[in-house]
C-alpha cells in the first residue's frame, strides 16, 4: 500500500520548461529523452507520455524490462535499450532498439532476425574513454565493418558517452569527442554512415555545442539539474509529507536510535512519516533540514526506516497534519536534491532515484 502522507509532486510544467532549454541549446537536432530508472525517480510512464505529447520522438532506457513497462502502457515511439544484449526475443516482441557493444551480440541479433525474417534497428556503442561498455577504440573500426555487414541488421545509430563533460576542464571530454569524430570519418570513407550520431548527455548539451552531432541524449537536465544555476533549469520533483505526531519534551530527552540527539531545552519534536526506506538518506541524521511553515527545521536524531523527527520548537503554529517539505519550495525557502546531495556526499541523480516505490507520485 502506498503511503498517503509522504508523496512526490511532479511538476509537468517544469518538465516542459526544461525540454525547452534542451531545444534552445540544440535547435532542430533529434533527441533521445532518457527515462531510465523510473525516469530518474519521477515515474517513467507518465513522464514518457508527457514528453511524447511535447514532441519527443525517441526514448532511452537502461534495461529491457523498463522498455516493456512503457510498451505495456501504450507507448509506441522507438525505445533505445542501453545495457541489455541478452533479451533478444523481447527486443523483437516489443519492437525495441538494442544498443550493440560487441560483435558476438550483433551476430546473435542477426541470427534471430534472419530466423524471424525481420530486420532490427540497432545503435552501435563505442567506448571513447568512459571505460564502461562499448567497442574499444583499437577494435571499433574493424568490428563495425563486420557488424554492418551482418544480414537483417539496420545500423541506425553510432554512439558514445562522455565520462566528465560536466567538468570545467574539457580536455578529456574533447579527447573523447575527437576520437568519436575521427571514427565517423574513417567509417564514412568506407561508405558506412549512420542516420544518427550521438554522444551528448545533459552536461554536453549544456556546455559542449560541438558535441551535439545530429542527436542528443538529455537525462538529468530534463528533471531540473544541470551544471550550474545559470542553466535556468527547474526541478520537477518535490517530496512532501505531513506531521504525524507532536510531542513536547523536557530538556535532556533523547531522540531516536542510539540517543545521538538529546534536547538541551524544553522542545517540541515532530515525527514525520518518511525515512530511509522512502529514500531520505540516513546520512541526514542530525544534519538535514525540512521546511515547515516556510521555515527550516533541523532533523533531530537518526533517520529511521519509516520516520524522521524534527525540532520545531522555534516554529509557531505547528500541529499534527501540518505540511512538511523534504525537497522543494515552501514560502521563501527551498531545498533541492542538489542541496541534499551536498550534505550526503553524493549527486542529485542518486537522491532522486532513491525515492522509494511506496512514495506516491502525483502529477500536475
């Protein structure tokens, strides 16, 4: 059963605004909107449908199961599957576009396509320096020649991925881009060309116009997080709850596990029904803040699995049922996923994708 007190508000107008920033940066270039990991925690089906309604022509996911969920929800645009080369039958059954990153997988897809008397579109991934997946540069040229010669494959795209396009120092990113451009030129001399060439993730969309090629792959920027505030992106997700219980306690009262917080004065402690099972990081124990009546209230004690306690002594008018904002705006105050990431030593991606399934997503 989904929690009814803790929920995530998804602002579709902010999503449209961020998509507009992508288009402003990239012009008429094609786009793969990345909706993997449940659209970075925002709800993949609803986000995908809204992006499609705004004219996005292609979607990208990590694994076949994510793509199947979109198909079963009635989404029919092309879906690129980044990291799954084994679910071959499902790729044909659900009309998915696999990313091919080794010759052996290409041969398996070719054989399956011949058996079914079908042709399947593929994108070929080259590792230009990320060190994750892809044809290595020393073998990419020769193996792409072999892959593109296989029957029943339609090599539609050539792609790679930046490892640090978000850094101010673009030396390595430019090295990756140069290697990708050089490979394309070498292949074109053999008359091997691709409808799409793409390497630009969100950071490159924002800061490397020379990497936009004829297709870009925005991900985190669609959800409101970029390189700096100057990017003018709007966070799409707010995480909200309400006070479950209020208690007035004397000085010297321990709060939560291991008594890491003990009141130094008469205090008013509010219990909020959200915890690390909902994605509210345990590292925020005694250091995080939430918004109550437009003011910041500190976390008191350790974050529990299902609850947190906050000190609302200095905030008048607080009662059971009062709204609490864990991520988002209230009054003149604002807490972003980037703020939480800074406190917990991570990145906004992890903060957003950690928000649990029992947290209901509400779209408006």
